[in-house]
C-alpha cells in the first residue's frame, strides 16, 4: 500500500473497553500526527511525534495514550472513553523539517 | 498564534459554474498556506500549497489559489466544477513550527 493507512476504519466501543488505533505511513517520513475531527469543529491536533519522540501533547486527556515504536507506525491506545470522544481520528505524516502533511483516511470512532 | 477563518460554512454551486472558497488567516509573517479536500468518509487530500514565490498557485483537480498578503487571504478557485467536487474543503496555515491550524471548513454541494 502507498501513502498513509489507518486501521480499523470504523470502531464501536463501550466506555469500559480498551482498543487501539493504528496508523502506518509508507512515505519515508519521520514525523507523525494524531488529529481529532468532530462534527462542525476545526481539526484538533492531539499529538506530534518527530523521530519517534513525542514533541507535542495538546492537553489531551490521559484516556488517550499514543505510541510511536518507529517512524513508520503510530498507535493511539484508548481506554475508558466518553461518548464525547466519538469522532473521526486522523493520522498524518510529514518530513520533520517540512510543513506539508499527508493524511490517512481516518478511523470513525463511536463510543457508547 | 496563527488562526484561519473560512467565512462560508456551506456553498451550493451548479455543475459547470465557477467556485470560489474564501480563506483568511491571522499571522504576523508570511505563513505556509494549504488547501485540503475531504470527501465523505475519507481523509484529507492536499489540493495545493503556497510557501513563497508566485502568488497564484496551481493544484490538482483543476484548482488554483491566490495569496494576497494585503488582504491576508488565500482563496481557492475552480473555473468549472464537476459533481465530484462535492466535498468539504479546509484551509490551513503553518507558521514555521510544522503545526497546522485548520479552518472550520466549507461544505460544497454541486447541483445538476
């Protein structure tokens, strides 16, 4: 596959569940991002990783836990989420020295 | 901090007609500017970007955008829209710190 891929594409979970979102980029980039897209709101940057190191945590609640084992993979671990966390979660990647970001298709999350 | 305003929440245009989407930014220096498009259920696709040089930028799918420093604007245009252009369009700005700030988006509906 090419570009940025995300799995799963859709996820339904209860508030007591634990799940993980996966992102993989095939572009040779070294920076990766998690965004949250809620209805009628601008995209919210959640986390930034440069060369596997977290460089940005935009005041995200601890029930969201990112992990970046290498420059090609990014995970978002979810636990004890709230219904208001239902949203489209987008992953993006870029070269660490460039502003142009390339996005994956997103994971549509529904928390019941 | 930089910010982006997209004044139009929703635009309806006839197929074959021209389209212009407005974007205004707030930033002290010349920012890096982007337009992304999001089709239903999909991630964001980069249409075009402006970093420097010629203020009229050509992008994919027949889109162009013009940077006007005096108006702090970066409006997106297409001379003749196709039904497949129905989507949500996002303007974004980066202020040299590799973090994108997005506008709230403009939804484009194309009528036959």
